[in-house]
C-alpha cells in the first residue's frame, strides 16, 4: 500500500484580503505542528498551474469558486 503524502501547498490569488495572513499562518502551523506535514509556498502559483495543466486562469478561478461553494 502506498504511503500517504504529507505535504500541502499554500496558494493565494494575490491582492489584498483582510485576514489572509492569519489564515495562512493558521494553516501552516496546524499542518506542521498537529499533522507533521511539510508546507510549501509557491511563488506565482496560478501562473505555474496554468502552464503545468494547460488551463487558463479564468478556468482555474471558476474551478476554485466551484470547490469553495461546495464546502
């Protein structure tokens, strides 16, 4: 049985968002101290995803919004 991956990446869309730093800090601290996961921050993350996956930024934003609406 393959081992589970214990690594997450934190991506933001850029621009100002009240409280975003606190959310990022909470996610990182929880992942590291409660789950012992590795946390990655990806510079220019949406542009990199677009290149890697072939999706446009509009498609990524739509998919992200759909996922957020489901939760």
